[in-house]
C-alpha cells in the first residue's frame, strides 16, 4: 500500500493476485497463511507499524526497493497484462533483496492481505454484543429520515466504475435465446412445489439449449423500463436490483455442457453469451473449497455430503462490492445480499422447471473459492454457489 500509493481495497486485490500468480494456483500458501494469521493475529497486526518504520529509512534497501516499486506501479497499474509482468518484477526484487522463495512470497502476501482487510484482530465468530460486527453493521447501515441527502443514492457513479476486472480470453460462446412465447412446461405452482435442495451425487450433462434457457430466464436482460424526461430507458432483467445496477455477476464452471469447452466462464446478460476465462478443469480444485463437498471432511449435517466431482454445472454468484458501494454506501451490502437471494430463487426455480436438481451452498471457505475463480474477495467476492444436474443417492 505504501509502495503503490493505492487504497486498501486495491492493495488487498493486488496482494492476492500476486500470491495466486507466484503460487501458480497452489492453495497451500493460502492455507498456511490463514493458519499463521489465526494463531498470532496481534503480532501480524503490528507488522504494518514496523513496516512503516523500515520504509521510512531513506537509505535502507527496503525503502529504496519500495520507491522503485512505486514508480513502476504508476506505469503499469491500468494495464492488466503489464500488472502480470509487475508481479514478476516485484517477486524478483524480493527474492534478491530478502532471500525469499516463491512459497514464502505467496504466504506473506496472503497474510498481509488478511491484515490489510481487517482493521484489527477478528472477534470470536459467535460473539454477540454491541461490538459484534454484524450488530454494528446493522445499526450503522440503517436509514434515518433526518440524514436526508447524506444517505441518498449517488447517481453520479454511472458506467462500470468500481467493477472488478476479470481476464477474459476473448473466446465467446453464444447461447441460444429461447422463444418465451412458445415455451411449454410445468406451471409455476408445480415448479414451486417441486423445488427442493437436493443432496447426493450430482451427475449428468447439459445441452446448450438447456443452459441458454436457464440463464436467459433467470439472469439475462429481458426488456427495458422507461425513465422520466429525456433519459434513455434502463435495461432490466427478470430479478430486481437496487437502483437497477445489478452488481451480481454469474461465473460458471461448465464441466459437462455440450458445445461448451470445459472451463470457467463469465455470463454476459446483455449479449446472452459466455466469455471464457479459463479452460482449466476446476473440479478437483473446487471440491476442497466447501465442507459439504470435500470428501476428506465429515458432512456438516445429517443430510450427508454432496458428491460434486462430476457435477455438470456450477454457478457462482459474485458480487462487485465496490461497484455497488459507490452508489449506496453502507446500505449497499444489504442490497447486494437481497439481490443475490432474488437471483438464487430464479436459478432454483428454473432448474426445477427443467426437471433438474439444484442446491445452493452458503457453506464454503470464502477465500478458497475466490482464489480458484480469480476474484480478490474484497472488491469482488463469491456470495453463493449453485450445483445443477441430476442427483443420484450417495451410498
């Protein structure tokens, strides 16, 4: 943060991207960092003060290295490809001047991201007092009539300001657009009665038409709404969103979808298309990200473990938190969670309408999932995971 002159969200995002790059996708560095941080939070939170003192030494090697990085960062921070080169540049300097190997670099970067993202050591998870973070947030994010304009939505944050950058490959899969007038299927009451969270072994495959229908009716741009005066009409989708901003984006891991190479994709609701992020088989990396899915862990509840090794479709609801916060301040996190629920219900009902099984997972190791998907967990983060397929009982 001191070297680059960026704010804390950008610093955390950079540290985690650096750790992923240096570790080469190996999650062990993150796991070691979380363990080290949990064991000695007080000491780690004292490190920034000591680092300030070291950087403040005008002729010290770390201070000189810091100034060098700051100048280089100014030149590359707007260029995603150049930032990747900057990672290598920083790593080489730290190897040479500090004697660190890549595993250490990744671990330290993860630890410092945890410290930077938390103002102080974390409180006990179930602590319930006025100082508890959830109680504080609920009180601080309440609307009050006397606050007036101070709490009004900021409509000046138009465009894509605050959206997290995702490195799409340039390859796109166009999805079939269903003809809503000719759609036949079970009635809405039947679908509502059929919808269940299914446990078991997720198997099967998806056709391109089925995936197109699932995404179009649940998340695509489906029309427009007029605005007063000469303002252009606002594009809308089948689920509501605070201010019509739609901070939730869908990332999909397509494991077995006809016509879609196995890999990770970003859904574009305007074009009704998938933008490829990676053609990596993520199934083995995704299983350890949840206590429900990891075969090495006992299931959290009597309903049993979920076997997702062959699940044909994973859907991740990813929130651009900074993007929504620019417009709604402290209220934005409430709006993001509510929107995530609207979208989740759409996905669940559409899956039931198609005769497929579906379950939404809220139990996952946040930064483990974020790391696999390549999001930083601060400016942008996974809020919900859906598995969609055909369930077989696990014996």
